[in-house]
C-alpha cells in the first residue's frame, strides 16, 4: 500500500506582458498541515526561484510562507502576485482589498482588474561605498560603465537588495556575473541579491530595465522580482529625483532564455516623502504539478 503524500502545485507566471513571459512561481493552497521541511522539499522539487504556501490566518485574509529551493524568505513579490491573482481567478477573493500574514508581519494586497498589488514599506537606504570595487568585480563591470551621479545603494522595502545603476542597456546585457562573489557580498549585507538596472531602455513605455541575481538563495537570475522593483522605484524617486508616483519596471529581457516581465510600482508620497508603495502585475496559470513527498518523518 502506497501511503505517499501528494501535493498539488499551481505554476503561475507573474508579471506577464500581453499574456506572455513573466516569472513563474509555485503556489500551494491549503498548506496548513505541511511542515517547513515539507515545504522546503516541495520547493526543491518544483525547482523555481520561489514557491508560496497558502494557509488560514487568524489575523489577515491569508497566511503566506515563501520558500526558495534552499531556504525560507520573508517576502516574495512575484509569488504574492501569482497567489492573489489565482485566488481572484478561482473566486476566493470577494473584493479588491485583501491582506497577507507573513513571518515578517502583515501586508496589504490590492486587486485592480487583472493585476494584484502587494504593499511594501517605506525605503531604507544604506551606503555600500566601501565595497564598490568588489561589487563591480562580481559583475564584470568597470567604474565608467556605471551611470554618472548615481551611487550604488543598498535599499530595503521589506527585503534588502543592492542596486547598481549602469549607463545603458548594452552594459546591462553584457554583464558576466561571478555568482560566488555575489553570494559572498550578499551574505555580508544579508541581501536577497543584486538588482542591476539601466534608465535607458529601447521601449519608451518602461522607466527602467533590470536584471536580478540572487545566488545566495539559489536564484542565478530571475525574470521578475517585485520586492526589488519596489526599491528601484524608490531609488528613481529619491536618488535620481524622477518626480513620478508610478513606475513601470522591465525585467527578464536579458536572461539566457528571455522572459520579459512588467512590474508596476505605485508610490504613496506625502510631502515629498515615500510613505509606502504597492508593486504588482498580472499572474497567468501555466500548469499544475503533482509533487510526491518522501516518507521521511517531518517535524
């Protein structure tokens, strides 16, 4: 008799553009009885950058836990977008305002048509000037390939990323990441990863195009990172003084297998200061997987 435990995982593409591209995330519903070790096992077997596990919450509408193939993380923008888009599609959301409970507190969720938006916190900035040479080396960049008058910064709106502004799409495309060195720097600053971007894009409807490297979490490169697009939009507003309250961020264009994404970020600004922000996009169901869990006891 086979007493194996099977779990259904929905695979959704978040931040899809015109029904294509986007960043795939796993979504597991009714995850209340899964242990953290089982969630990690599922995430490894799914093999995507993040998988979201949805459980009941006594405080908010839903409880979400996020796992990469190697560890649990506090927040994940694209998996949140994927989850709430899917919950809307299956009729589990009754109105446009919702919320999630996470290991790092609660966040508001807003549904606008087909788009799901996740709340992020006001930005915190940290100087990383003393490691600039090391950061450049890890990406195969030189100082003159950086955007002028635009410092490399660590920015946190819930997760920490180092933002690296480069002068052109060509420079962005040509980056040759040293993943061991990126991981070392990421450990040093407790980062999810690096978010390298250019304000110069060939598509005029985007404010910036970007690449995200997160090898510390088993993510060599990701197609759409909502928790990084939020910090980038804050950087564009606060550091580069682009006076807008809504930004469109492109990502995934220069991956080995391109999967362009559109991440929309809306800032809430009062008296010239960012109070919080909402980052989101569209999620499209791709396929479903049946994952067989090992029979090893999980505690």
